[in-house]
């Protein structure tokens, strides 16, 4: 799964890099985040039309991490009432059939840019009565932004209410050495796959869901347990747990 990640690139700079229109308000809290957690606002890349029939363009939009299906009921405060786990991840094998995801998979696909993400490796059981320890790792690119495949949705408690945009990150089977940390990982798409994935005028290409994530140039390192708390948010979170050489790039 992907339950925490890092996003530090300024949206305006990112939009320039990927030739997108930045629709994230300057008033939004879009500064560097070293501990992005469920329900946080995250930058996403979509491709949409301005007018019917024109060429769709890439756009950066701020969305709530944790998909809110359109049928979700509103609470007394007008916020969505999530009856079960927050839908931060969607298994690639189920996005075209699961009721919560299939409508988004058809026409609302997106990319979630990130520096890297965290994963926790279960350790052998401790002494009787003690929980098994989990060791956090930071998994990241070689100085470049990673783009994870995602799905997005629009939710309104009433027709006149402001829309809530939300997103989920698609996961697939972990590749290479990453499988030794966790059996799932984000579905990472290279640039030559973006246009097909984002195309709002065509249905999903299931071959993209079945492909293995790109792991060339991906590195990992053990990090401090500081990341376990969402209250912590600083560059210290991605530093090596102890002074040690990088654990290597996965080829």
C-alpha cells in the first residue's frame, strides 16, 4: 500500500516542468510536505477540456487524499461521512470492477506527483505479549519526481454546494527488492505513459494496470520512526536512520 508520502516541489514549478496549467490557489497550503497523510490536500495532474470539443490540457489540481465516491452522504457539518476505511489506495486488479472506483477508472484518471513514499517492513515477533516492530523505509527516485497512477472523484452534498475533489493512489504488486519491504507499491508511470493514462476521452487501457511499476533508478533507505507520527513534518524524516551508505538503486 501507500499510506504516507513526500511532496516538496512547488506546484507552479511542477506545472512548468510538465507543461500543465496550475489551478492550485496560491492561498492553498502547498508548501513542502515530508509526511503527507490521508485526508491531506495533495497536488494531482489531470487532463481536461476547457470547452467541449477543444484539445484537453494538463492541469494541476488540489485534491483530498482519500477518494469520496459520489454517493457518499453528508454529515451535519456538510462534510462527507466515510463509513469505512479512507480510500487512499485502490488495487490495480479491482479498479475497473469495484463500485467505489470503476466510474473514476473510466474517465477520471490522474497522476499523483511525489518525491517518494514511506513503507514499513514487519520485523520478527518480539517477546511474548509484545507487538512485532515495523521498520520504516523511504523509497524514492534518483532526484526526479515520481508519478503514481491515481483516480479522482467529484463529490457535492447538494447541487449548490462547493465540490470536493478527492483522489486515490493505485497500487500494484511490489517489484524487485521492494517486495522485501511490502507486497504492494504505487503504480508508477513513466512519462511516455502519461498521455494515454490521462486521456479524458477514452476508456481505461487495462494494459497499463497490468504493467509492472518502473523501479529503475528507485532507491530505498531505512529512516527514523519519527515518520510514524503525522505530527512530525521536516526533512529529518527522510534522513537515514543511522549514518550509513545508501542501500542502493534497484535495477
